[in-house]
C-alpha cells in the first residue's frame, strides 16, 4: 500500500473509531432497506440516527435489523464523500448484497452481522474505507471488492461462505486479524489484484485457503498468517514456521507462517 495513502486513510478512520467507540446498547429495530445515492440523502428517513457527516461527527446508521426480503440490497450507499458509520446492524435475505458501497470514501462498517445474503459486503470503486469487527456468515461471498483500493479489513469473522473474500482488480488493501473459517475458498485475488497486505489472519478448515494471480504481501515485520494445513516445522520454537506457505507458484508466499492462531 502506498504509505501516504495508508497514513491518510488510517488517521481519518482512527478518528472515526474514537468517535463511535461507545456501545449503542438496546435491541435492534426492524426497518426496510436503506438506499442513499448522494450526500444529501443521509437523513433520518434513510436510517441516520446521528451526525453531520464530518470526520469529527460522522453520520451514524445503527441499531437496525433488516430482512431484505430478496430486495437487491439491505443498505446501498452510492457516490458519497461524507464520513459515515454503519454499526450494529443485522441484515439477511439480500438478493445482491447486504451492504453495497459504490464510489464511496470515508465509511466505517463496524460490528455488523450479515447472514444469508448473496454477498455480505460489496465495495465497488470504493477507497479509504474500513470494515471492522463484523460477522459475515452463510452468504455466497462474504466480502467482494471490485476495483477498490486502500481499504482496511480488520478483525472480522468470515465463515461458512462459498468465498470468504474475493478481490477483482483491487490493490493495496489491508486484511489484518481476520478469521476465515469453513469456507470453500478463504481469499481469492484475481484480475491483477496486487500489492495487498495480509497478515495475522487465521485460515481454518477452508477447502482452499488462498488463490492469487499476482504478487501480494502475506507477512509483515516477520509474522504472517495462521494456516491450518501448514506442514512445516518450527525448529527454534519461535512460533513461526521455518519454511514458507506457498500461495502460488509465482513466488507469492507467506514467508513467516504462524504455528498458532494470533
């Protein structure tokens, strides 16, 4: 990831997290799907419960339970630049995606539960966004990125999907601290998806853990990921395998596979 873009993205998102760290509490409320197609549509009618859309006071969409009823999306936000948070939302039954963010920046999706949708979350031409602490379970795809770069996917549980994470032409994203378990495919990177950083992830009981067409970085500062089917040894007992975990035959590999889940 380009250092300047990463630092700028991280600073803004850390500010968002500091603002929204307090727990929302209370039961979820049922509501219809949400569609926002411009900065002017962040309204109470569209599920916004607080905020003004700035980095210090982002719009907050939270506390909703959405049965999409085979509508295309549970939450669709398109072509916006304001800061916003989707938090503590449960969505099921979406025919295309539970959460669809297209041509969007400055979004934080946090502590959401997305189950039984075609896709849990889609990023489409989206950058400088973060997904954190979410559960994406029993969808066709957990997370799908199309032409999306400089996003962060941190500490999520993505399990029992066909594909946990699928990246098409998506570069310089960060995938850190996620658990990808019991999927057909853990992470699939194609169409020149390259320069992505992946470490401290747990790959557990997937039929296929990872596929990559281009070079990505699978470790950072001497630590990689936990791969349940890694068969190397750890002769010095430092918790890191002595041989790499091979992702592809073109030198795409985790040079420091972890012997225990992080």
